[in-house]
């Protein structure tokens, strides 16, 4: 199983950015946790982060033909307004799982809406790094069920 984990704008600042909201874990630590769990579950995990919308879209386009079987995405602020990223994701034939460290529905009003949610298999939010791990477990479970 090949699973791509996408992290959007400003998420490279985990560990420094608003520790009350996101904790002190870094993106590098999150990535390692996801790779380690992927290995346990029999999945190869690739992590990608960009602060540039075009670069994110290009990586999503590449996922269309590089063997990616599922995508986990924490698009950061792009979640709420990037139709470009949403449309790039909609091209994919594989399941998409939306991830957020914080509970976006308990935060500022503008964060309550996701342009990605309607095309995602599901959304996991509010559990810190466990949001990523839960999403990875969901993706692996979904892929295994589809193979059965």
C-alpha cells in the first residue's frame, strides 16, 4: 500500500506555531510517527509539505499516476478556501482522508468550512498527532476492505 501524506501552508512550523492549539510536536516528528505506523500496518508512507499552492497541486497531480493508493491531507488554511487544491484532489481516483491537529469546528467561524470535505472519505480533527495516526489506520483499513 502506498499512502501519501500532504501537509499544507505553515504546517512546517508545528512545534513553534501556537503551542496551545497544536502542542510542541514538530512536523518532522509527526512524519516519523506516520512512517513508523505505516510500516507496522504494511503501508509505505511518503510525506510532502509545501507553503506553495502550485507545488502542492503538482504533487497531487503526480499522485494520479505514481501508484498512490490513498491520500491523507492536512491542507492547513487552504482547507477553507483553496479550490485549486480541492480540484487537484478531485482528479485522483484514490480515497482522500482530511486531517487536522485541532478541532476546526471549535475554532474561529472561518475554519468551520472545508472545501475538501465533500470529496474526502472522512475527516479526522482535534486529536493532535493522533489525528494523523487515526487517518492512516482508516486509510489502511479502507484499502484492505477494498482488496477483499
